[in-house]
């Protein structure tokens, strides 16, 4: 399960390509389900999932809609899990289970909070992934019943992305455009990321992708521009990305839809306009769209005000996602750990503070993972039998 159709398509195509190595008769059945899937095809996929005829399904949030039910879900992978809301992940949690009676028959629906007598409850193994790291203390609190793995190294052959934070005044924009021109002249391709699709009368300082494409085309004569945003049809998005990937367009003006699911090694520069309007972790995600090849890459963060520059310079100083996550935690706050607020400095605990009491939290976490249950054999057996369902951070 992934947050965008673009990323779902990428995963689906990669899986189909991998499975081609298997004999056709032995290949597992694979389905693709998103909000754009035609109704007739959607019904067939829903039936296949409910009957257990489909072995693997790749999709978006459509997978936890009320009409989708799984016969016996054994393994769930949630990619870019930070893009799903708390309530969305909760709905998936209640759906991703199997209840079996003593005879082994399944298909009995488990309602939220309902205890089913004489039934055995199984939850699938769950793997959640995110390229946006969260601080360890926050991870232990939100995902305390999961084992945590960190990948904190660049893939072999990758070079760290050079990052610059600039004020978006006349001098700063002139320098930015000069760097873009130099990159294009050397054969590179450039992302221009905007916080909005159209201009706003209420926010005149806001740069907008659709509004600036003519201007950018005039500034960089001889180079073709493409446009990508959330209001485009899926086929239009795919075409825009493919043309950029093939080099038919050298500049891609986009909104935040490029945050995940875009893998174009030929892209060597990204310019983020009004960068102060994005969070540190989100900017780190954007930056990950370049530097995917073996050449040098650059990310330029353009702030519409000098006030936003100090925060952006944190990214200029570090490529370590975990350091950035800690900085983000201190700036934005952890939000409501037991509710739906995902940021803000809220008085969640009477004594403890995530930012300062991480060592105590880790000790409590260790104690919870290694309880002494020798005097409670029935509870011990019950716990060892179950797989954790609440492993989505809901």
C-alpha cells in the first residue's frame, strides 16, 4: 500500500518485471487497485481478494475502503507510511485481520472493538517503510511493538546532494536562475517545485507551478518545460514524467506530488520555491528526488523571506535524515501521540518530555518488551500466539 498512484504504478511494474523470471504457470496472481481503476475491474479485484484468488495486490488508500475485504492477509507492506493519516491507518488495522473458528474456516468479519468468543484472531506480519526518518524516541512511542531497522547510508556510487538555502529576492533569484542555466547547458535536468498550482490573491508572494511555466520557458529559451500537479489525470502525470525521464523536456515544474514515487537518475538539480512553507522532513524527501544517479546534484531552497532562512540552513548543513528528524521534532513538536494531531507542542504527559527524556523512554520500552510472565502462563501463551496488529502507529 502506497500513498500515490505514481508510486503504486512504479511498484507494480517492478513486481511484474521480477515475476517474469518465474514460469508462467507458477506465477502468483497480482492485482493493481487505485482510485482510478475502472469500476468493472475494481469489482473483479475485490472479489478476487475476498475469495483468496489474488496472491498479491499493489494499491493506494483504496485498499482500506469499506468494500475491500481480504480472505487471509498474511503480509502487509506499507510504503511511505508517514503520508497516511492516523485514521486511515486505523481503518487498515481493523481490516487487515483474519478470524478463524476451530474448524479453520475464515471470512468472519471482526468489528472494531468486538471480542469474538471461541475464535482465534490472527493479524498479518507488517512491514512499514519511510524515507522520512522519525526520532528514535518518537519511533519507540509510536511503533514500540515493532522492531526498528535504520538504513543510514547512501546506496553505492551515490554522491551527497549539495544543498543551498537562498533568499528569494532579486539577487537570490538571479543566482538561482544562473545555476539552473549552467546545469541545463551541461546536459542536466531540473525539477522546479512549487507549493501551489495556481496563483492566489490572498498570498501574492506564493509561487505557483501552472502560473510560472510561461515565464520559465522565456527565461530558459531553447529548453522545453513540462508540468506536473495533482489535478492532472493519471495518464497526463505519467506522460509528463516519462517525457522528463526521456529528456524530451529538460525542466519539470511540479507541486509536491514529486515528493514520493519519482525515480529519475538523470535529474541533477532541484529548486524548491517558497521552501519555508514545507517541513524539514518534507524538504528532505524532495531533495531525495535528485542525486539518484552517479553524478553531482544540487538542491536549492528558495525562501520568500529572510526569516525562514535559518530553518532551511539546517538542511544545508546535514544530509542525515535522522539528525533532521530530531531538529523537526524540536521545532514542530511531536503532536498528540494517542490522538490525530501529528505535530505541535502538546502537554501529552504530566512529567515526561520526548525531547529530553529519551533514555527513560528506552528503559521503559525494554522493560515492556521483556516482561516476567512466568507466573501468568495463560497470558504468556496468548501473547506468544498473537502477531501485533497495532503496528501501523495508529
